[in-house]
C-alpha cells in the first residue's frame, strides 16, 4: 500500500540494487555510485555514475535515475518516489530532488567533500524551502564507502591518488 512507509528490509533491498549499479560503474572505471528511484515498491528509474563516459560533470547516478523516472512516468514531479543512493547526494542532485518533489531519500555513506544533505549542508530539510524531504542515511553505508575506497585505492599510483574518499559522484576527480 502506498500509504505505508517502506520497511527497513525494503530499504536494504533497494540499497543492495544501488550497490550493484555502483559496481557496474567501477567496472567501467567510473567512481562507483549507484541510484534507484522507487514508487510503491516498483523501480521507475535507475542510474550509475557516467561522468567519464559522457564527459559530463552532471552525469551523476541520481540524475540519471531521476531523469529516467520523469520519462517513464511522464510526470515532472515525483511526490510518491523514494530515491535510494549509495552516496550522500551532492548539491546538484539534492537540488534536482527538490525540483522533482521527491518524497524521501535514503542513502548509504556520507560524502564529506560534496554531500549536500548532511555533510556540507542540509538542503533537503531546510525549513525555508517549500518542499522538504524525508531523509534516512547509513543504509549499507559501510559497503558503499568500501566500494569507493577500493576504487580510489586502485587509482592511486595511476594518477597520484584521486582525492581519496569523497567522490562527489565523480566531481572530485576533476582536480586529480
Ligand atoms: Zn550528484
């Protein structure tokens, strides 16, 4: 039923799917971040980081999932949707979440270098905004963070160590 909040088992299940997408990103030599958008227990959008593939600083996992959902549903707003992602959304993606009126965001690890939800700001819960989002963090946080650490460990030596840790959905690699 759409009126019932998802259980934590459901949250963990969707985060596990996000982790699969993040692993796909890593396999394609992209910073491993994955995202899934769910409405009433059904996936309406999926995405992974494609900053390198698209050579676009905006090709974040969350953006891809949101854009897909907008297309699939033919709606410019997603008030019943929950966005799941492995990493704390950046300012770009948090802004997109607000514009799309997403109801809820569940993420894994914090991003101390780009996170706009808890780390560097609380964009989704600002009382001055006319839309606020329910936020849950820390689901599969360790697995999400370990994927990123492993990715950057692998990079180290290759390009002198890309920013180590804070992925920003790919943004932090720009300066590396
Ligand atoms: Zn982002």
